[in-house]
C-alpha cells in the first residue's frame, strides 16, 4: 500500500509541475515589462525578443476559447514579455509579432483565458482585442519550428491600422 501512495504522490507532483510550466504567469518575463495606460504614446510600443523555446504549445493544455490556433514552441517556464495595461472605453488592443521567420503568439489575458495566433499575415501572428481588459497580459512568442530561436519584435498598439495585414 505504501508503494502505491508514493507512486500517486510522484504523479501528482509531476502534474503540478507541468501545469506551472504551462501557465507560469507569476515568473519574471525574459525580456521585460511594459506598463501602459490607454492612449499611450508612442504607439506602437515594441520589445526585441528571441522567439522560440523547447516546449511545444500543443502539449501545454493551452486552448483559445475563440478558436485561435495554439501552436509553436515557447519557453514555457516564464513569459517573454509582461504587459500591465489600463484600458479605456474606445481603444482596441493589438498584440503582434514581426520577424523574418515563422512565429506564433500565446497570450494569457487578465481574466486567465488564453489567446493564440499563428500566421495572421504571412508568417506573422496578431491578436486583436476589441474590448481589452485592464490588468496583466503575459505574452509568449514562439517559433513554429522546434528547437529554433529567432530574433523577433513584439508590438503593442491601440491603433487598428497598426500591425501586419492579412
């Protein structure tokens, strides 16, 4: 009986560790934090990152309730960028990536739901939120190819005209 108890405990610890890796929005971001209030300037704001990682998004139990495609490989242990955002009543929020390689985007919203995108425009992902929430957005920038670490730029904008066009 004791052996079964130890086995069950070990599995529970591994499951908890897996969940933390998939949703570790408490960790310090790799490339910094943006603190923005609605109407921010300059618009867009940008952060240079190295996209990619070893964790396949498809294995991290992340799903986008709006049907966004959650794909790619990220550094799941911590977000790449954190956005602390105070929203207003008239501006949308656009989070997008531009890179010379195939990148993906995974964002944990302040209400703890996820949004994902791959190939919004060519190989560049974009997430558009018509009515963004105030709070903490944790952002992971992935690469579509496993084991690939590539330079990319993350952009945050409130202007519908900003970002890649499909």
